[in-house]
């Protein structure tokens, strides 16, 4: 049994989700005494390959035609490696990157694909995958028909494996640049620099919702509370739609899924679409002026009141420690 | 030749409905649910209409895949302004691979310049069909679009990613999947609703398309997810911080 994990990175750093996917891959392989290999694609990504090698063997496709993460090229190369390596499972961490690239690879490899997997079991030689449906209202168990299988796993459902005592091998993959499509041109990424960690990677996430009235308030209250914990900020859809927060902060069914140790929902009512993105957090705190807000039903602790009073007091008391 | 925009739509339970697992444990209980066009697909319909408003000779064709029940939602799309609808009779639920098989065959027959569809359906949340379709057709894809600027031979698309807004340009024909902030779908007007009654819904069978369903995803169980949290109400910030100190490792 051979698992191939497609690495996601920013050119220099392996994203945390990929390490979790490698951990999930090792769990799968452990069932069958199989192997896990990480596929790193990009240009000048030796550093990423070395980071991945800390977990095991790496295949490295380093070429100028792969400089930007364009699905039409990356999926083609990935599907080619799956075939040449005879991989049984192609795995990646759930993210917009994986939905784009592995989705397309899944289309090239026959469509036996499960997205956002949160667990698995073996049943009479078949893999049974658990995955959320209907914004997480139900968990489906599905069996995929065909081979290879393509799976994306929620990073929150797996853990990065320990580093190996000796790094794995790094083997170059030959890239047929001429054979790759060129119908898409990458024009750039408008990424707002932030001193805070990514919302999917932080131990503490403080999220703001409709109760927060301005961008300044968001920064001062939600950002201020996050900073006390060296945490990340998140946002409900309402604030992103209103232009108060950038899209990459959105937590929910159609945004990011997080499961930090502590999630503080500030002025968020708790639509099921938002709950889908955070309800597996270890501890959940809700602050809302509406005592009937559904967020209280998924919270461990709640305070009913005005966030404009409560959050500054929290910051003050925590700072005093 | 006209610029044909194909807009596949899926019929899904209204997102305000409460989802409960049916007694057989293999489906959701739909008896109390109302149905709508998948919200992301409604955004795709709206964007197709806007493209028709800004360029010449555009035809907007919506596609529904499913049983005969799939009519009201297609009429809604027609009432919004789509030119015509195609309904492909197929068993439900259909996994993304088989959806893409049907759409790929329609694309070969209708030769659209653009397939615009939701980035995911809010029932199974797979987010695969658009990418599968693009891969099988060998067309470029721009997923999770929050802005589309079309030109003669292609489009520049802003994409919502986990790390910010990415911009790509693609050549037609292409598949674009739509994200939440691309637009706000219009409501059907009364004249639109009246006009929609006369617009054609063409029924096509899988036999006509020469497609055999080849399942890729077999559902073997559905489980209700319920929250087991205590939901303890606290009076003030001091109490809250005390609870957090006692019950988390963060301090």
C-alpha cells in the first residue's frame, strides 16, 4: 500500500496541514504495512523538500513551469506521479489549494475521491471514510469505488508525526514541461501581511461577527484579545461580506475549518454554516448580547452581554496577569 | 456563433432547514424540507446573466440533473433570466464523478465557451464536480471566483484562497466555479416569472447521452452530529477567566 501526499507550501515553508496529512497517511499505511511518500512541487523548493524529508521520503518536482500553483499543471504532474509510482491513495490536507489541485487530479484519475475526511476505518478490506455533510450536521461514512483513491483530510483530524531520526531520501521527478498545458496564467496573490498566525494553525482563535461594527473595532477588540494569547483572528461570513474583514479569515462551511484549543466567538450568533467551521474546537467561549443566540448551544462557556464592555475587560484582566 | 454559458445547478435542501438522518440511516429525512437551487449555483446563474448583459450574443443555458421533481428550481433560474433549461433524468444522489460525466457530454454537444457553476453544493459539500469537469475536458479552471472580468478570448478571475485573493487569467473555453462574494443573485421579477412559464425545459435521458452511471462514492452510513457541550452561562469576565485557567493549558 503506497500513500502519496501532495505538499502544500508557500515556496519556503511546508504548511502545517501537510504535516498533519503526512501523519494521517502514516496511520493509513500502518494498517497495511505500507509506505508514505511526500510529493513536493514548485521552483527552487529545496528547503520545502528538506522540511518534508524530516517525516519520510520525498519526491521533488522542481521546475520553472511549476513556479506558481496552477491546478492544470500541478494536477497533471501529480496524476502522472501517482501512475508512475503506482500509488494507491493520493492524499492532501483540506484547503483551497487541495480542492483546486487534488480536485483536478481526481478528475484525471477516475474520480474516486472523498473531501474533508475526518476519520477512517477498515471494513473487510475496504476503506470506510468519515466526512461531514450538510455543513457538518451529519457525518457520512463512504466507500470509494475505483483506484487510485484521492482523499483530502481535515488537518484538525490528524497530527503531524514525529521527525524521523534520519531524514528521508529526496528523489527528483522528471518534469515534461512541453507536455504541460498553458491555458492559465498566474497573475499574483494579494495576501495581507499579518503579524498573527494563520487561523488554521493557532492554539487560540478569537473570531468576530456581526456584533462588531467597524474594522477599527475588529482590530482593537478581536485582534487585541487574540494578541493576548499570541492567537489568530477569525471572522464570520457577515463581516467578510460587509468588507470589514478579508476573506481568508472566514471560518465556516465555505471558509476555513479550525479546531484550536480555545475558540472565542465575539458577537457571532452562530449560524450552522459558521458552527461547521469551529465546533470541534477543544474549548469554546461565546460572548453575545442575545441570550438565545445558537452559538451558546455549542459553547462550553458563555457570557450574555455587550462585547464592547466585555472584551476590553477581558484584555485588561489578562494583561494585568 | 453565440457565446454559450452553461450553468449546471443542483437542487438542495434550503440551508435554513434542520437536517435529520432518516430512519434507514442512509439518507436525510427530506419530508419537512423545502428545496432551492444550491446557493453557489444561484450565484453562477446571476453571473451568467451579468455576462450576457455586458457582451453580445450570449445564451445562458441552465442544467438540472435529477428526477422530475427538479422543475420549480429550474423555473426559478429561468425567471431570473436564463434563456432555456435542460433537465437530465438521473438517479439521485449522484456523486461528483457522474455529474461531471453528464456535464462533459453536454459540453461536447453544446460547445459552451464557459461553464459557470457553484464551487460546492451545500448538501454533500464535496467541491469536486467543477474540477473533475475541467480535467476531463482539458479546459482551464478558475475555482472559487470572487470577480470575473471577461474579454474576447478569456477572463481574468480573482479567486478566494486560504491565503488571500489570487488572480489568474484563463482562455475560453473554461470552467469557473463561483464563491460567495462574486455577486448577489437577483430575485425573479413578476414579468420574469410569467416569461419563465413559456421558456422551454428540455428533458434528456442518460440513454440519449449514452452515459452509464458508474458509482464512485457509496454511502454506507449517516450519523447525526450533536453537540455535547454544557453551555455554562457565566456572570462576568472574572468567572470566565477562572474557568479557562482551570480547564485549559493556556495559562
